[in-house]
C-alpha cells in the first residue's frame, strides 16, 4: 500500500483545531478518491527526547492508505482531494508536514 502521512505540530488552540479537524476536515478527507483507510493518532506524549527529526512532540498524525503510488497520485489530482487540500491549508498550512511512502505489513 502507499501512504500519505500528515504530521501536525501543536496549534495555539488545540480545542479549535481539533473541532475543525473532526467536524470539517475529516469528512472532506474521507471523500478522497482511492482512499482505502484513514488512521488518526492523537499524540499523548513523546517517549524519546526531541531531536532534529522532530524538535517537538506532534499533536496529531494522520495516515491515509491507497492501493498504489498511481492511485495516490490520481487521488491527489481529483476534486475531492483538492477540496481537502484547500481546507487543510486554510486551517493548518504552517502546522503540517506531509510524507508519501510505501507501507509494508509485517506479520506477527
């Protein structure tokens, strides 16, 4: 699977951010074409000391799963993804870092 991961720094008002994320942004993101699964982690605490990779504990991490790189790329060009991206920039632009990767399930 291919993933699109959004890592959010802590906003000034966590309550306002969380309300918008849950009530506005998540419903938009759920409509992204080709999205197979969406996982949101609300960070409770950082277990390792801050470093150059992450100088501060993130507030939220969202992982979105797509069947392939091609499916992810096609989704990013679609109207629903553009609507979600426009909303993202309106409330969290300077707070978010986006990462694209290839995920591998590890059997236990």
